[in-house]
C-alpha cells in the first residue's frame, strides 16, 4: 500500500475577513496550495472538503463549491465531511484513505468556515449543534457553557486552576504574535488573562473571555500525494501514525474531565509510531478553551489526571520548554473557523517540519503531534508527522 504524503499547503488569514462566503475563502487557498505542491490542477483525482456550516450559511452542498472556486476542479469527484470541530481532520483522513486505497494519486483537502456574518447569539446556538441537544441545549453560555461546566467539575475535583488557565492563555497569545495568519496577534500577558474585568469578563464561569477561542472566518488547504508521486515533488511530510477514537456524545454518560477518547487516540498513535512524547519536538493541540488544553496535557500523558497544572507551572509546554505546545498560538490566538481548524493544525505542523514556519519555528523540529477534537472530546484525531523529503 502506498502511503499518503502531504506535499503542499496554503493558509488564509484567520479573523473577521472581507471574504463573503466559504466559496470565496476556498478560492483564497486552493490554487495557492496546488501551486505550492508543484502540481497542475489536472493532476487532482479527488477533492475533500471540511465545512461544518449547520446554519452559518444558507448555501450548503459545500463539497461542490470547490469546483466553483477553482477552475478545472468542477468535474473532479468531491465530497464534503462534517465532524463538528474536527471536521478538517475528518476531511484529511478521508482523503488519505482515498489515496491509500489506490483510488487516486493526488487529492486536495480544503477546510473553511465563515462564522462572523451572523449575530454572535446565533453563533452560540449553531455551535451547540456539537453537543447533545436533547440534554445540553439549554446550557447557559452556549458551547462555552459546556466547557464552563467541565471546568467547574474539574475545579471541584482537583482545585481551582484559574491561574494556570490564564498562563495557558498568555502562552498561546504570546506565541500567536509570531503567526502571520493569526486572528489576534496581541500579547495580553498573564495579569490581564488572570483578572476578571470589563475587557475580560466571565463568559461561562469560571471561564473568562481570554479562556475562550475566537469566532473566526478562514480557510486552509492541503495537497496529498501517494509515495511514488511525492518522490517527484519538492517536499513530503509523512504520517508515522494517525488515529481516530470517539467517546459518547452525551456528557451525562461519561466523565467529561477525563477526555477518555483523546487518551485512547494518543495512546494508540504513539504505539503505532513506536514513539513516546519525549520523541516529539512540538504539538499542535485543540485549545478551544484553556481548560481543554490543560486536560489534553493529561490525556496525552504529560501529567497524571488532575495534575495538568504542573505542566503549566513547570513551563514544559512553552515555546522554549521540553515539549512546545501550540507554537502557532493555537485556536486561542490563531482563531477557530470550525471547518478549517483541523486542516490548519496540520499545515502548522507541516510548516514546522519543513523549516518553513518563520518566526514560529521550533529549531530542528523533526517530529510533530497534532490533536484535533470535535465536540467536548467526542471525535478525537491524533496525527504524528515527520518530514521524509
């Protein structure tokens, strides 16, 4: 079986942007990704699109929009994937399956979301589609309220860790200063992130505004090729492992402070790769909320349950630490356009491995981990990547 390789990519600016639609956002990245890979549009055998939508736009049938956005792709087989906040990774993994099954040699993956064109209150309700509405639809604060409850439960079990959450926010905003694609390139500092104020109010206690990722527009694209084709191109990033593990959707039926699905995906990926966390040079992880990043430290094995705060206090995940986490600034600073996020995270890791990350660069990065999740750790994707060309 010929394994899929990342051979090119493109990334738009994340934020409140002028592009009026996902079609316009796709147009910004698909052509540049094809050019970056050094292929022709006619070489593309399949297109895989990640857009959550769920009401952000009345225009759906998003898979067909790539053919509208880029000349020459209108007759190429295209499919749209949706898996909540892991929509981008779902599209990427499906494209990899397409290549590794032998059905095609080159595929384009594009993730996009236009979130800012509707009122904020509607955004909150749309995002609740990633929860179990039968039980969770009335949670105050929308999806932030879901993670606010997770944080409350975590604090009740293990103590108030608000300071450590502020440290995570400050770390990611500091890192985001070096990311030219980031929605918010502003170094707020620990004191601001740790202080409740008019500019940093509680959104869903104990989570403050600085504990929550941003409502963003944006797109990212990746070109994949089989091994033989990748050998003829300028760059190639391989997957030493990729794992997808799910957990039960309803929070009432599990311990939501464990992120058990994330723990399973990480354990299986490291086993498949034959590596430990000590072998990784960086991780891009899904910090939709700061409490998520801290629990993810525990799920990946950096700390025991309830002791993720020690990772923060020890500086392990700082850019100059033993395992830098979110050198891109993460969702917290870079932004979180739902369908684009998983693709973006893999682009950020690929840039690091190729030495093309500019001011974000982790010196000598050879192996990277990516964790992207949908919902409250329901759909969990872990990739372990390395440069092979």
